[in-house]
């Protein structure tokens, strides 16, 4: 079993089937996560800050590399819709991606 800890939401998601992105795993647990393009890697609204376990995510996708080159995705940031889980990770929702109806711990 693999875990995704969303630090500033105080939630943990257990993942038992693979492959799965952070976004898909979180949605399956009924947790809202911003994603304006429908999880297709065409925007950066589903950005996640990876605090621990970056090595437990599949390599950056072409979409993520493109956003990095444009300066829209910084080191330590991933798109939740593109980040395929391979092990435990700890992430947080960045300020610009927070949803107003959720209570964050920061």
C-alpha cells in the first residue's frame, strides 16, 4: 500500500492500485483538488509541492518539462494530474491552487 499525505489538508490517501496519478487517487477519496483542464496537463492549476518522496513519483512528463522551461513549474513542484505514484509521498497544496471551500492548516 502506498500513501499520499496532503500536509496542509491534514489528509492521507491510501493507494492500492497502480498506475495512478496524485490527482486521480485524491479524487477517488472524495477530496477536491483544483484542475481546470480536466487533468490533461494543459494548465498548471493542479500544482502540488512535493515535500517528501519525490523519488517515488515517475519522471516529469513532457507537459511538466514544458512548464518548467517556461518558469511556471519550479523545482519541487509537480502537476498532480501528471505525477504517477510509485511510493509514499508528502505533498502540499500551493497557495494559488487552494480551493475556497476547503479548510487548510496553514
